[in-house]
């Protein structure tokens, strides 16, 4: 690992801790893992791969978008249900297939989730179903009976 690469990873860990909470940087980008960065033409980190799996993309807005591997790392390594939206049984096959999660099927959500946040969508049995962007706040997801709760970017295969 080159020094510039190490500095980029330290910076990315700080951003992850800010966006997802303390410990997220180490969960997403562990020090002992094989980490590869793809870069934009300007040299800025763009995609982050850990052990060959895309964990995150680093947007021009300075925020991460999660890949399923990143969602799994966050969900497994962070305490509690940080950035988790839970859905009922009827949504499981759809979210796994990459289809959006609707408010009427949300059974629980991390109270800190705001519209625009990256979230992990989890089924009733605790399996990660997919990752995406919250379209509603946690309160709205639980209150509304219509509307999209999470725009799912990528569905997860069964574990």
C-alpha cells in the first residue's frame, strides 16, 4: 500500500464515521483487508473495493453510497440497528430483487434515518435484503401507508 493510498483510506474512514457513526470507517475499510481504490480522472477516490467486493462509491458530494458488501459490513459490525430499515415478509423477495421498499411494509426504522440517508434494508429474520437511499424519514416511514420508503439500489443474495 502506498503512502497516498493509506492517507486516502484514513480520510475515507473519517468520512464514513461522520456519515454512519463511530466505527463505520473501520467496519467498511478494515486495516487488515486488501483494499483497492478506483479513481476519477482528477485522482479522487471513486469506488472502494474490499477483498474484491465493491463496498462503497464515494460521490462528488463527499458522501458514500453503499454496495451490498458495504451494507453487510455496516450491519454486521455496528452496534444496534444504525441506518437500518426493517420490512415485513411480503417485501423480502422484492427487495432482494432490487425493487424499492414501500412505507406500508416498513415494520421498524432507525429513528435517526432522514430522507436522503444511505440505509440497509433488513427482513424480519434479520437478513440483509438490500441497500439504498431513504426517501422518507424514519417517522414518516412508520406513519405513512403509501409512498416509497427506500429507493433500493442493489438487492442482496440470500446468505
